[in-house]
């Protein structure tokens, strides 16, 4: 049995926002006091740490379910399948549809239901549901699709990661520059002519770590409404990620039986360039090896952090030869890995 990816698709929003577009923003500390540094210094430090120079935002008429649908259409076309034969549609997101200019999440009906409707799939046996698992949501959806197929409950699954984080950010928070919008989709099938999911691993740390990412009020204390925005304890997340993600990746690779030297690419959640580099370096250190050059494709510098969409979008772009100096070919072993709200971590070892 080979359970693998037969089609990929992504939607990259068309609105580009540069770091310099934040030059006139008012950035505040958590207590509402002004940050003493100039915006030029704030932006320079931000770029040095995160690697982000620009990010993409969705047009105001598009919601998360819309861009999820657009990515799904491309994945279905790439896989050359009849959409009516899809058994499950699994949509990973965190905030539902957030209408432009609003911050209230709309999740009724589910985004997966909306995607199925937009695809005009008539088959009632095509089950559509959402998954909330933080940034690792798409990988977790892939694990669930794999489990359904392996158990004989499905033959084809559509797994999507989509988010419009630009609509849930506090403009007074420096971290607002991190977030972006995007969508990536994959078709997972049990066929002879496909790659193979060799191993997977996942964990939830919710003792002291549950609220490292949370919803909180604006740093502007003059805002008297109850609107809340995505917030995070960045230092705690960094320390958590570099401590736990490398070990989770190692457990997954060891379970797969693949030698570390045979890994060709690591598609890691595009959260923060320095954090991602530290994770992969520590992963290789567990095998007493240096991190190879070009092992870790990155597109965060142009696309920002679109949460659940980063890994499937990155994989789609590399697969289509749209990321310079990076490619995958038949038989290559790659690792998908992510970390995010929960705190959740997961990984998949995949033979392309």
C-alpha cells in the first residue's frame, strides 16, 4: 500500500506588503507605552530575526474559504481526479472566515463545507470537516488522511491549510508584521503511482505551554472595545520549538527507517527564519552531523507566516520548480515539520 500525494495546489495572495509599508505605524509595548526605538530600527531588527522582507495579503473580497477553494481546485487538477471521488475534505485553519474589516470569526458552516460547496461536489459521502491544531494543522490533516486510507475508510482525501491572519492582527503590535495570508492543498491517495508516507509523529504540550499563543486585547489601551487579536509569547515559543521539534523530527525519521543522509529536503513551518535554522541545526546535531546546505527551502522572506498554509504552499512551489535552487524528484525522502498553538508539534517522513 502506497499512501501519498498525487496532486498539489496553492494560492498566493496578490497584495504585497513590504516592511517599509509599516514605517508610519505606531508600535507599542504590551503595557501600552511607546517603544523608544524608531520604526526604522524596529523594522531592521524584525527583518534580521525573522527573515521577512514582505508578505502577502488576500484581496478584501476573498475569505479564507475562498482561497482554500482556489488552492483545492489546483490540487484536484494536478492530481487529475474526479472531484466526486473525494472521500474527505479536511481544512486546517485557526480563525475561520474573517470578513475584511472585521475580526469576528465565522465558522458556521465549517470552512470544509464551504469549500465542498464552492467545488460543487454533489456526493454526500464526501465528508467535510475542519481541524484546529495551530500552525501544524495541515500536517495533522495529512496524518488523519493517511489514517483514514490505511484503515480502509477512504481512498482519496483533500487536505487544505488556509488562513487570513492579516485580519486578526493588532496594528500596534510589532508581531503584526510576521503574519500573512495564503492557502495550500494536497490530494492524498492510495495508488501505485505515488509517493509514500513512511512515518509520522505528533504531540501536544499543554501543561505550562498551552497559552504561548492566545487571543488578547490591543496594546493601545485607548481602545475600549472588546476586540481581541492574535498574540504570542515569542521568546517562550522560540525556546519551546528549538527544544522539542528537533527531537520530534528525529523520532519520526528513526521510525521510518530512513538514514539521515538520505533526507533531501526539510519543509518546515515558515515561522521565523532564525528559529527554523536553529531547529534544523539541532536536528542534525542529534545525529552528530552538520546541517547540509540547501536542505531547508525557505520562502518566508517573500510570503511571511501564513500559519497552516506555509508547509503545503512551500512544497507546492518547490514541486513546481518555482523556488530557486530547490527541487524534488521521484524517490527523494523529505520531512514535513511544524510547531504552533497548543503547543502542538508534528512531523511526517515522506518519500516523493
